[in-house]
């Protein structure tokens, strides 16, 4: 039995209109992503892969075509509904971590819970579980500026996990990391997909990183040039140093 | 979104930029400080004036010549000579005014008194013999003039403590003669030190029989005031009504609007003074409120800077599920927290300053001033500063909430 389609895009297009100067970032993109898949969207910079992630992550609307998320047309969703989906059903990991400065690891991980409507009494235990999962218990009350790049990205992963979202978006998650930290982060991401069953959408420009996924969608100048299963999948072997 | 979290975030944001936050709230602090100071001092002044009016005695009724002033520039009342001897005689007749116990005429004017080489500018207060009772004056030396002296236009004088000190120093004054308008007046009594009470400072006056003052000092046939005393507080208004009736008959007035005199009880004067001080306080408060407006604009300015600076944070929060409303509340809370902190500091400073002011007034002004913590002003101060935060925070907060998450995240 084929798994449930959670993302389906048809003839998706995006034109940026910068004071009359129009740039076509995406042109008639079509694909579907099923529940539990690990998909890499790969392309050089300027290919439109980030634009695609922003549209898929409900951070920016498309200008053409259709985007069905969990079977619903996202055009029909209100801002509040979109915010709620981003909060409960999606998790984001960014290249530049995007943690709150001058704020502890714990408070950073709690942040999505603040907007979730979950009772405040549960916040800390949920956050502790997520922080434990990325092995940062000993850094709980540290401010994020005191952490290494790899640790920062693990905080971001814990934050992405906290509401147990169905889809995790990772936008160049290893881009700002050394290879060792990068390997560890990729290990986490693979585990999220394989052990915890999250659907993962990874954006990258590196073939090596993309090959950690089970399927690669290659994109160039706003168009899909290939969409294929990965034959020799990379296994991340990052070791967690506790 | 949970309030505690919003507040915690707001406080953290403010702590991150301590000196900026401090400078931002300065406008609010100054505004609230001045409002508290003005309201507290206004209240003190009001209490002081009211207590002095009460010092006039609650049975006292003042009859002034001229109609009641309709506006502050209406001088008709002070220029009138409508209270004559005939009126006094009618009011002295108990049959006309059964509820009036005592009636005394008053004339006054500025004069120069000399004794040997000493010169002193003082107020001449011409009155009847019973003024000692009506104004509760008890000479510390000698005895005041009698009804006989009044009838005889005797050239006798009762002097206030300061007049005594200036003219005689430590010498004996009783029996000595001082010169007023070229005539010699014998000092018959000296008043003890009283301080400012009601409308006259009795320390700086020379009291002479009103007949003498009219004839020899001022050359007038009318009175500047008639002061009546009611038999009891219960009949105060009745006594005032009887006086009005008698005077109208005496002056052939049928329409009360055309009265050429006006009768004031202590309560009238008190309410009039109260409205004067209230208007003054309100006016000054309004001036201070302008600094709150300026402070509010400062808050708005800094909040706009803060919104721009934290564009990435806003984008991140939105990506993690914050709605426009969440972001708006966050920035509004920050603005209101700022202004309320400013308000609290202002209330503290305002109270301290007005306490210091009261101490100085008591010490150097010799007035019976009392400091009261202006609770109503404090509550108003907190309320107003919160409103300033809301009003001036709403625009930056809206700007923040309207940011698209993607654009905010891309912002460098």
C-alpha cells in the first residue's frame, strides 16, 4: 500500500517582484512527498531550492500553481492556521541556527511550546526530553552564545523536535559546521527519519550531504532536472560526545 | 501565548539594552515625576488654604461691597462704596437679623507708620471694638480699644507683633505714640504672634477704630467689608439670608441679580478657593502631560529601532509558529513594561521631591503644610504610563507583526 501523500505540489511557480524587476525563481515544479520519506532537494545557489523550502514551510506563498499540504490547499489556510501548522506539524533547522541570543538552551528549546497552547506545566519536561535526545543536558542553562557550532545546531534540532512535528525541514544544516560536527548533525537527522519516523526534507548544495537522503530532487534555474532514489546512501556515523 | 513568558521575554529584551531602556524611559519618568509633584503640592496648597479659611471661624459671614465678580477681570466688587453707615445700623438691629450675633465694619488700606526714626509700611485695619472676639485676637500686652473709643474716633492703635518688633524692638510699646498720616496714635495693645490667618496677617497690621480710620486716615464714608457672626452654625445660612434681605431693603433692590453687595460664608470662600487651586493644579498637570507625549514619541522611536534590529528574531518566532497577534503582544508588552517602569520610577521620584518640598516649605515658609502621599496621582500615574505605552507601542508592534517570516529570516 502506498503511503499517505503529505505534500503535493502542482505547477508551482514563484516570481519575485522587486520594485518592478521580476525574477522567476521557480517554474512549474511538480512532485509529491509521502509520509516518512527522507528527501533531499539539491541544487547550486540561486537554483531556487531555498525558495522552494520557504514555500513548502509556509514561510512564503507561491505565485502560481497549487500546494496541497496534508491534503489541503494552503491558499485556503488563514495566517493563524498556517502559524499553527508551522508550530505543531513542522520543525525547522536552519544553516545559521537562528537561536535567540542571550537566552538559555532550555528557553530556546521551549520557544515553540510558547505558541503551541500546551499547558505551561509540561513545557520543561518536554524540553528536557528533547535536549536529552540531542545530548545537551549538561548545557541546559548555558546561553547559546557559549556553545560551539555543532552544539548550536543540536539545540536547533531539539527545538525542531519539541512539538513532534510530522515534517522536519533542514536548510543546509551542515553549511556552517566543520565536517565532524556536520557528520553528527546528519546522524541526528537520519535518526529522526529512520528511528522516529519524521518526514525529512533536506536542502543542500552538496552531493555528499544529499546522499544521506533516500531520494534526491535536483533543481536548476527554478526547474526540476531529476528526481530519483539514492542508490548508495551515505550512512552518517557521527558519534555523540557526551 | 502565556503572559508570564511574554513579560519575561520583554524584561530580558530591556535588560539586554540597559542604558538604552533607561534613556528611553527618561521622558516618562520626568513626565510622571512632575505630575506627582504638582498634584501633591497642589493638594498641600489646597489643604493649607482651606485650613486658613477655616481659621476664619465657621460662624463668620463676610459682606463685600459690589456684586459678585463674574470673572477674574470683573473689578466692580472692589471699586464699590455700597456699604454705608445706614447698612451697619440696620444690621446692628437684632430685629432685622435675629440670627446675627455680632456685626463689625472693616476698612483697610496701606499706610506708613513711624516711631522716632523707625519707619514701617503696614496695613491699617479699621474695625469695631468687638473684632477682638470675632477674630479671636487676644492682646499679649495692654487692652484693645473700647466702643467708647470707636464712638469718639479715638486715636488709639493695636499693633501686631511684627509691627511692634520693627518699630520698638525690645522697648515697651504700650503708651508710646506712633505717627500715621501725620497724626499721633497711642499704642494701647500688642497682639501676640499669629502667623497668616484667613485673609489678613495680623502680625503686620495696625488696628484702629474704624471711625478713626474713615475720618482721619482714608477719608471715606463707606466700609470695605462688614463681618458678621452667626449665632450658631445651624443658623449660618439663615443669618446670611437675613443679611441679604436687610441690605436689599436698605438699597431698594428687588431683583437679587442686581445686588450691589455680596455675602460669603466660609463655605462659599472655601469652595471658591478649592476650585481655584483645582484649576491651577489641572493646568500645571496638563503642561506636565506634554512631557509624557514627548516621552511617548521617544518610546515609539526606540521601539521602531528595536523592531528593525530584531527582524530576524521576529522571523524565527513566526517560523516556529508565532501568529501576528503573538508578535504584536510581545512588542506591546515591551513598550508597556518600559513605560510602567518609567511611571513607577516617576512616582517614586515625585513623592520624594514633594516630601522634600514640604519639609522645605515647613522649615522656611513657616506654614502649617502637610505632606500627603498622592495615592490618586500614583494610580493615575501608573495608568497614564501604561496608556502611553499602549498608544505609542501599537504602531511599532504592528510593524513587527506585519513582517513576513521569510523576509525576516533572510534579513541580515
